C-alpha cells in the first residue's frame, strides 16, 4: 500500500490492520509523513519523496518474551545489509538497540510497536532510511544519507524499499529457525557500534562486550559487569 502523504506509516498500517484481515508482510510506503516519529516519540524529519518511509506488519509468534528483542536485531541486520551493498566502502554499524550508523552518523532509524488486539498481538516495524536528504535539523546525533555518502548515487527510493523487503525477509526467516535467535544475536553483536570500546554510563566508563538474547546491552568495568535495558541509564556514546 503506497501513499503520497500520511500522518505516520505505523499509524496508517495499524488502521489498515483494524479495517480487515491483512496478511503478515503487508507494507505501507509513504512519500511523506506529517507526524513521523522515532524512539520515545521523537520526531522523524524527512522531506517529501527523499527517503524510505515504510512500515511492515509481522506476526512473530515463534518468539517468546525473553528473546523477542531479537526481532529488532533481525530488522537492523537486514537494513544494514542493504545499506552496505550501496555503500561498500563505508563502515555501517548498529547502534544498540537498532539505529544504523554510517561512519558514526545516523542513516536509519527503526521503530517497533506492539499492539494488543483482543488476545492477538500485532507487531509493526517502522523503518526510515535517509536516501536523498542533504540537510538535517531535528536529529540529536549528526545524520547522513546515501546521497551524502555516495554523491553519484543513481538508485531510487523504491528500489531501496524493495531491497529492504528482500533482506529483512532473509533475516526474519533465519530468526524463525530453531537456533535462529542465537544466530541473529551473534550476527548482531558482530556489527555492534563501539563493541569492545569504552562508553560512559552515568559518567562512569564501561566497555561494551555484547548483547544478551533478551536484548540487554552487556558492559564490563574491570571485574564488574552490567546489563542494561534500553533507556535504563544515560549512555554517552562518544
């Protein structure tokens, strides 16, 4: 389902789910969002027609409450694979839990929302990728786009969307395998931003050592270990 303008692709997809029996994998694409949002309700800035703005309907009932965070890791790996194909000479890493950074600059944000509809849980994955945008105002972290990183880029937003669908499906099918969550976790950790490097957690220096199957960030300071839920403590990454 493709629209020129929506308030939010996640909200539009949720509306369509409530209207009828959509199949898993249904997608909403938009050229522009009036009220796009990222994590914690932050605004997602995107000029009309310049970026990937999409939401995917998933039913990951094969995951349990413990390993459900691996869904976010799976999506991040799929998007990262697409970006790496278009930017082969750039370093693309996943900033925990699911931003994609290109040489330390934000190029993609992912927002996963779960809705309980009666006894059935609905999962909507919102993906925003900076493709042709060249000026950024609203991001806390310095941002970039495919075009800024590769000025001769001749692809299209629609082709990037198609690539994202293909690669997200590949990793999602991996996640469905008996040992899928473990495989995704290991792949995710291998692409983790600042892995084995120091960050500040509430002004104390800790080294990032990995991520647990339950999605917690693992850190170490000498003999002390720390496991963090997302947004549990303030992390200074740079």
